[in-house]
């Protein structure tokens, strides 16, 4: 039973570590390290980005791959 639990945990860690952040997600990214493996591009404001850094280190940068989302722009027009 322990082996099954351990194997499940190891597989979950391997699966999660293989996932990459979507670079086009939002206009701001947190860069924790070097390269894309240490990035989170899910912030829609600079303030959100800075709050995520609180106590973690790193820096906020504009997402160079962000092109805007047609769905989001349509929602903004309706509001």
C-alpha cells in the first residue's frame, strides 16, 4: 500500500513538472528564475504580479507573447 501511494505521488510530481506555463496567458509575467520554467504569465495587472512576488523573490516583466484575447476583447465591449 505504501508503494502504491509513493508511486502515485512520484507520478503526480513528474506530470506537474512536465507542464509549462502558457506564455500568451496575460500581459504580465513573474520570472522566478531563468528561462520559461520559472515563469508564471497569469497576471492581468502589475499589482497582481507584484503581490505574487511578495516574499518569493524574482521580478515582474511584460509578457512579450501576449497578443490579447479576442474573447476577452468582445467581453470588454459588452461591459
